C-alpha cells in the first residue's frame, strides 16, 4: 500500500535545513571577522605611532554617533511602544472578533509588518517631511528657510516608529492571547470590567512576553539604516542634536564609511569601531530577549 | 456592624437583614431564579430549546445530562457570561431576584457579583493565595484591614484557612488540585454572591477532595442559591435538593432529587439515570 511520503526523508530534510541555517549564521560571523580583522590589524598599526589626536577624534566621533542613535531609538520607542501596546490590547480584547473591520485592521497590521524598510523610508519622506513638516512650516508662515520641512531627527524617529509598530502589535497581541482564557473569564465572572481585566490580569501576566517583543523590535530598529537615509541621518554635521536637525547615526555611519571609495583609508578604524559597537549592542538586546524568554518558559511551567 | 460603602458589594442575600426584608416585600426573593422559555443558539446551532424552570432559593439544584446538552450554556445565561461569546443569540427570560438579567438597565459587572460562577477548570490567578481571594473585593474598591478580614473569613468558610494560613503570600499555583478548586470557590464567595453557579465543581479530583468540596457546597446552601452541573450522577444524588435533566437542549424533567432518581416520570430520564442508552 502506498503510504505517501516516507517519514525518514522528511525528518532528514528538516534536520538538514535547520543545520544549514545554523551554518549560514556561523559563516556570517566568520565573514564579519574576515572583513573586520584585517582592518582591525591595519587600524591598530596606524595607531601604533601614538597619534593620540586621531584616537581622540575617533572617540568623540563615536560618542556623537552613539548619542544620535540612542536619541532616535528612544524617540522611536516613546512613539511606537505605547501605540503598539494600545493597538494590541484593542485587537486582543476590545475589537469585535469576527467583524469585518477587525479583520481588515488585523490584515493591515500583518501586511505592514512585511513591507520592506526602504518603502517605509520613502513613506517617512513623503508623509512626515513633505506633508506634516511642510505643513508645519507653512503654518509658521516663514517659508524662506524650511525648519520642519526637511529631514531631521524627529521625522527619522517617527518613520522608524511606523516601521516597528506592526511588528510590535503582532508580538504584543500574541503575548496577550497566550494568557489563559480561564483567567480572563474568572476575572469577568467576578464582575471585573474589561479595563480591570486588562490592567489586573492581562498586562501582569503577559508583560514578559510583551517586553521580549519590545526588546527584539527595538533591537532591530536600533540597527536599521534604510529608513534613515531619506529622513534625517547624515554622514557629518556641525549642528548639535535637535529634533529638527539632521543627525549622525551609528548604523548609518557603517553604511557611509563602508561604501566610501578606498581612497579614504583613514576612516577604516572608525568603521571598525562602529561595527564592533553595533554587534556588541545587538548581542546585548538579544541576550535581554533570551533572559525574558526563559522567564516566560518558567512561568508556563509553573502554570501547569 | 455596618460595612463601609466601599466594601458593600452587591445586595447581599447572605443573611436576612433589615434591608433584605424591605426588598423582599417589593420584589421576589433576591436569590430566586426563574427561567422562562429560554432558547439559545451558537450561530445556527440551537443548544437550548424553550427551557423553563424555577430554581428555589437556598437549595442546591443539580443540572444533569449528557455532554453538549446545554447545561453550561444555561449557567452562562444567568450571569451573562455568554455575552462574551461571539455569534450567539438568545430568546426568553432569565430572572434573578425578579430582575430580568437581559434588561438594558442591568449593570453586568454588578450582576456577575451577585451571581457568582466557578468554572470546571480550577485555574487560580498566578498570584498569591491572598490576592486570589482579594481580587473581587479589590476591584470593588475594598482595601486595608477590611480586605484582610474579609479574605480571612472567606477562607475560613471554605475550610482552607488552616491549610493556607501560613502560605497566604505563596503562589496559589503551588496548591493541590483540590485546594485550587476550593480557592476558586472562595474567590467567587468573597464578593458575597446571592447565587452561586458551579460548572462541574468536582470533576477530575481524587475522592477525598471531591468529598471536601461536596461538604463545602452543602454548607454554602444555607446562605446561597446553588445551581451546579455535574456528570457523576451519584454526586447529584448525594448533593442536590432538586435535579433537572436536560437532553439535547430540552428540559426533560425537573423535580426533587429523590423523585428524579427513584421514580422519574419521563422514560428518557429513567434511561439516563439508570444508565441505559438507546
């Protein structure tokens, strides 16, 4: 009798794919080392002569870059996290399930999560700068020198927020839905209002899951370059950090320095430093997410 | 002693007080349940067919019947927990204490405090034992020493006090299965409901825990109207004053438990209680 696809082939196949994935991650790390180590060595040689002004210069550049990245990530989080959690609470608790409007909203959110980041960059340029920014300038009356109608820190942060929002909504809704239905019903049966269920049952029981989603999305946004290209990041600026000013950014700097022509070998040490800081910080984000995940697992085991 | 208003949760039917006497003059007993011509649909599937019954106050009434006969749905109509299920439809009237629970003037959260419910699956909140019992009181605005006293007294009434006294701040998930179920009953009792709906309160427990819970339910009869669903027929026979037999959404027979089990009027009831299936 024909029993269809043999089990062992499928088992092997899944194993092969999983380990191939592992190998490709490993090769990514190795590739990074191959690119960075020679630069590191040559960079080190360059500094060996004791040119401390260059080192100082690098340090001050790095702190500017970190400041820019930290500020835009923070602004993005301030905009995206509350909006994301509120939307997820609405979708998980309040939205009439099965209604067409809810289905459309959920479909949009999931759809947005898959939109390429370059599209978000253009969206930020088109919406935040050309519509909102230019509109603000027009309201202020002085059209000679645009203040808000040009790329700047605020618009870059909001563009990033729009990009991370869908992912945040999806992961938060997932975390809220993983709270056992029985707890929700028990609270409702005790006369709790929806708001009380959300505040006293859902959020306290789902916060670890919500937080791990937040950490991962913020971690991704922090290393994101493409949406910043059109909306505010610049290679160099003399102006200090302000909401309406273009800014320098760590990940963006890696892109700028990395795509520069080889005639600029002097920027190599800075590039290398930026790459290491970037890798280190994203490792930190992932470690935080891993800690949170292990807490979720423990909580789930307790519940059983 | 008068409780502060903040802790006075719902119109209490626990003991006859002056205010109760006043209300019972103007309206029927607050603990009496009347169901008239109740039909219920999940989508296009009808699960209750014109059920009418009167559940007398301060007695235990058991709902028996095969799985899917509409027992739990019937309970859910009384405190409007069924409102939470999308795509359902209902006709007919349920009255608790003379008040139509579907009346637009009814505050649903208030109704659910008066008509408490304990679910089949005893899942405490993943918090301390104390916080579990205090949940309903806190959302009603009770706090401080008043809250502590009430939690202690409810735990005493449910016989849990001696077992959890030293672990009030321990996680409720650390309790045994039977203790969890009693904690869930205590949680529902804390807000002082008039009616208690128990959905298979002792399923999948060991005999000793079942015995404890049955004893507790028997004690609660003094102060509450109890409507419970159960699968083990012996439990209904041991525990209840009235028994109602439902089949395919239809109330086949309701009478004193003794009559239903010894001389049922309807042959379908007889088949069910004697374990004969066609």
